[in-house]
C-alpha cells in the first residue's frame, strides 16, 4: 500500500534518526523542505524530498498537497483522558475565585472524579474515553500517554488501566499507560497515608505489573498530596516492577520534586509552573525531559512554566495538554502550541519542536513518531492551505487541519 503526497508547500520537522530530542538554541530550528513530496509505504515513511526528485512509481493513493503544510502529528505525552463524567459543576465556583485547593476542600477535585469513576461501569468508562481519544486524534494528536489515578482503589485503578489497554488494542496510534495511584489520598485513608502508600506499593503495583497494564509510574508530588519522601518510596517500588518514573512536580510549590525525579531517572518531570533557579539547574545535562502544560495554567489561572528561561538556559522542553476534568478539560494540542507561543514566548519553531519530537521522547516514542524520518510511522497532519506554519499558532482557537493520517491512513 503506497501513498504519495505531492506538491507539499512545506514539509516540516525533518530529522535524522539519531535525534532523540532537541534542546536549548537548537529548539529554534525546524528543518523543512519547500515544494516537497513524501512517500508512505505500508504506514511507514519510505522517502521524501524536493518535488524535483519526486518518484514516478505507481501508488495506491495520491494526495495533492498544493498550498498545504505536512508535519508529524502532535505527541501528547501527558493526559488523564480516561475519566468519568466531568467537573463542570466546579466551573462557576472557579470563576467566582475559589482556588483549586478550595474547590478540593469543598468536596470537588480529584476525589470527586474518583467517586464518579468508581461508580461508572467499565464499558461506560471506555465509551466516554474513546470519544475523547477520537476527538484529540481529529485535532492532530497521533501519539498519546494516558494516566490512571482517578480510581484510587485497587479495582478502580485496574479498571482505568484496562480501559487504556482496550484503547491501545482498538486504535492505531501509539498509546502509553501510566500508573498514577498516587494522585490523591483517598478519603478512607485520610488519616493513614502510609497505609495507602502500602496498598499502592504492595498490592496495586504487583498486580499492575503482572498484568502488564502500565509502562510508567507517576506521583502527584505536591504540598498536601505526596511529599518528596512519599514520592521516593513510590518511585523506588515502581522501579522494582520495571515502571519508569514520569511525575507531576512543581505545580503549586517547589519542594524538591524535580530533584527526586532526576535521581530516579524520570523520563519526564511535568507541570513546572513554580521553578526555582536550582530546579532549572538540576535538569541541565540530564536525560529527564521537562514538560510544560500551558492548558492547566490557562484554566487554573496559575503561572506558566518559565519556558523561555529554561530554553535560554539550554534545557529541552516538551508541551502536552494534561487533558483532565479538573485542571485542563481540553486535549487540544493546537491550543497548547498557540498558548506556548503567546503566553510562554516560545517561537513557532520551538513550540512545534516541543509538541512533536520532544513530546515523543517524553513518552519513549522517539523512534516511532515525532518527526519526518525514514522508517518512522506516517502519522501526519496535512493543513489547510496556509501561507506559513507560523499561522497555526498565530490564528489561535481556529483549526488549520485539513486531514490527519495515522499509519498513512486518513482518519
Ligand atoms: O495534572 N495535578 C494533578 N493532577 C491533574 C489534575 C487532576 C484533577 O484536578 O482532576 C493535573 O493537573
Ligand atoms: Fe496531570
């Protein structure tokens, strides 16, 4: 099965297979070819180049991309898109000025979502989640990480992870699963956090690992949730079961979460709205990807990750949606890319790098997706006719996508 894209106005994000992620000044470079072709064979990028060298071979599909851009699909390395119901009931309280923590104290927050999820049958949860997955795919996401963490009991955490597994089986895009049992301390353990951590490490983890339901382990390392010591204990246990850390840190307070992530070789440390200079310095020269979630800053009216400073210091950066019912009820990576430019002062090149190649790395998929590279998956966004790629983040809130291709097939 061969598909040829021809007359592509500009083919974006061309990378050598040796590039795992880009950092610092290199984030400002986005290699492209103008007036290009790209050939897909059996779902894989076979070759590409200038139209002058376009092959004359027989193909099954011909896509005329005149006036359009072609780029790799977005890589959304941080979502919680498996959840039940929503938290619209908290929206007006939020508008009226209640903080994230005040809403949680009133019976809202993560525990509210956990209660709803525990009461939702597995098939219903699957149906709700698949709608969200299809929605983000139509918005250009072609690889995604999904977390558990709204279960908070053995059964409900397993239910969430089984739903993620079913999504993996039924959809063609790469999906990675993360166990986030340490998302909040459930009410039953309100006065016995150690007991909950014991349940998590001694009962949940072995069963999840045995059933191969997760690749990563996550902890909400934050004042009022899990301390640095709790986090260390959980990451240690996770590692014993082969789960790689990818953690929530520095969302509201800087308490040493970044450093503990690095110590345990976290693949990524995510949120980072509150960064001290030593947090930024600690990340230098490591293999841990900092991930910013501007949708969360936008929705909660909290600071944006100091991404400009981090990149100028020489760090890499990935962008993700944090799609979840409480702090970022949107899985739209186009909005994230745009917001990163407008509010975090990234250039379009930096934002596109952060949302593709660096996002792929932040979920261990850099060999499969995230760039236009021979032998990577043909997960591609074909835009509507636009003058330049910078128009995508500039025209915020509008959709510049014509067609999304997963393994070379239009969805
Ligand atoms: O990444 N911060 C922790 N977890 C989610 C929010 C969860 C919720 O409010 O439901 C986040 O922002
Ligand atoms: Fe999150």
